[in-house]
């Protein structure tokens, strides 16, 4: 049996290709077995209950609590803010940036395939000493077309860790956006309540001024009749001017407050139309929840977890820099010195290579990268713990403050009632000639100051309730996002555990 030399070479080539394919399969199997550390956030000691418990509290953390105020204007303002606020748009743009970075990093897990084509020619000079006619044709042409393939095998989990880090950055950016929504909704509600409170203060000041004007008119008639002295008339006029001076101050506060609210709405400064007053707002019920619920409710805590997960992955990446990078490269295509023969079977070519590269001496570069990555991780550990403790403090502060404000409100309301009687008694005694008008002025000043303080306390109760909802977080953040804000990209669940475990 005669076997041609070409067949022997072809069989040998197949054997080599088979051996290389087997080696590649083994390496791919090893790559599939690379392990990636499962991240879990550090433990933080959390008490089981708040310092103040409210048995009548309701599970409202997952509801659109601002609608419970029963004020359509407030609902409209929050919707406008979620659609137009510049800080929220900035956070959304940040997500797009990080999403692109994540997509780019994720591509490193897959083979990179490219193409190339070349066409060229050359001509040798017969005037050069080494250019002789027997060297071949004076002119040469070269044509080639092919596919380039490159793939880094992730034997040590380096690429997987980098992918996890990029994904954690993306999740942190989304949690940051959720935190912006949480702060934005709360800020609009608080600033709107402050605006209604200023309306009430202005109303109290206007009513006080009207009463003082009536007193001025009355005392001017008495002075003309010789019933009072010029000193008493001056006292009444002074009290009127003092009340009048409060109105432009409050009106200025109203205009500035409208501008602050307009900024949150993403609008130019201007008036805010409103139809309600602070007394018409329905008092919110308290949301319920234990301290541990904050770990899964608050976006800023979840953001801190994702940032820590990213830093943890980068520490693992730094530790693998001592290990070699192993990659597969290949070329498949055609090459010919005649374009008409470029795609003939005889013009086909291929190349395959397995490469490894690793460090021997870096002058401390790898150690420095490790130290830097570990230091960043430690910083984020403390940042995470501080975020949790700050969240616990905010809720506890809110509950304690609300309890004391409600007690203060009842005392101030009784004080206003007493002072109203005091003003009437003082006026009666003055009219009967038993006391000087200074007693009436003192009673009126005390009444005005206490009415303003009561209005401020009522406002503080509403804002404290809003801040408690903000501090507790909850499903209302996602609800506001889905209901009003513009939709964003959806992120698939991660294989590694980078979220806070509700248990």
C-alpha cells in the first residue's frame, strides 16, 4: 500500500490539531471550575426595638404615603419633581455610564473575534547591490483576509471578580438613584409643608394687624374725646407698627420658599399654586418596622453594601496579580500573492497559540495595589457600619421627637386658649379704667408669639412624620420610581450574593 507524502503530512496536522483541541478543552474545563468568593456584608449589632413603640402604627412603608395627606397639589408637585428634578436626572445619567462600563467589563468573559484584510505591493530596485534578477520577480503583490480570535482563560476567577465588581458598581449607582428619589420625595413634602406653615404665619400676622388697626382707630377717637393720654395713643400706634413689620418679613420667606420648591421641581423660580392650608392636611399614621428592617428598606444602606461588594472583589483581583494570565489566540483566513487565487483552498491558513504571562519582579507594584485595595475595603466597611448606625439614629430621633412634639402641641394649644382669655380680661379691665394699656399689649404680644410657636410645632409634627418615612425607607421608593419617574435599564440578579439578606 502506497501512502502519499501529502497524506502523511495531512494526518500529522490533524493529530496536532486534535491535541491542541484537547488541551483547549482541558483549559476551558479548568476555567469553568474557577471559584469566586461569595460576598456577605459585615455584621452590625442592632437592637430589637425602638426606644418609643407605637402600637397603633400601620404597615404603610410600602404605600405612597404622601397621598395620605389628601392634598392633590402635593401629589402633583411630587410627580413633577420625579420627572424633572436635575439631581435625579444626573443620577440616571450616572447609571447609564456605569452600565456601559459593566457591559464592557462583562465582554472580557467571552472570546474576542475580529477581522482583518490587507492588500499591498512592492517593487525592488535593480540599482541596489543585493537586488539581482535571479531573486525572483521585481514586483510583488500580497493579499490576505482573516479572522483574529483571542480569549483569556479565567483560571483564577480574576475576570469573574472584575465582572462582579463592575456589576456591584452598577447596582450601587441604581441604589444611589433610589436614594435620590427617597430624599427628593421627602424634601418636596417637607418644603411644601413649610410653605403652608408660612401661609399660616402670614394669616396670623394679618389678623393681628387688623386687630391692632381696630385698636388704633378706637384709641384715636378716645384721644380726641380726651379719654386717654397721648402716651397711651403712642403705645397703641407702636404696637400696630410692630405687627405691620412682621408681614413683609413673612412674605419674603414665602417667596424664597417658593423658589426653593421650584428648584426641587426642576423649574425656574416662580410662584407655587396651592389650594389647601396646613390644617386641611390629614395626619399621617406611623409606619411600622423593627430596626433590622432598615437593612433591606433603605437605598443608602443597600448602596453601601454594593460599594463594599465591589471593593471586596477588587481585593480578590489584586491578590491574583501574582498568578499568570493564560490566553488563547488564533488566526483563520486566506493569503495569496494573486488576488484571483485568494479564496482557493491552497491559500487557506490558520494559526493557534496558547500563551501565559506572569510577573517576576515588579518593584512592589503588586503589593502596593493589594494594600490600596484592602485599605479601600476597610474604609467602606466603616462607611457601611456608619450608614447603618446613622439610619438607626434617624428613626429613633424621629420617633422620640414626634412623641415630645405631640405633648408640646397640646400644651401650646391650651396656652393659646388661656392667652385669648387673658387678652379679653385685659381689654375689659382697661376699658373699665382698672389697668393701663400696657397690660393689653403684653397679653397681645404673648398671644401672637404663642400662636406662631403652635404653628411651628404643628409644622414640625408633619415634617417629623415625613422624615420618619424617609428614615425607615421602604417599598414606597420603588413605588414612586415606577409610578412617576422615567424607566431605566433592568439589571439581572447577580450570581454572587451582594445584597443584604433580609433574615
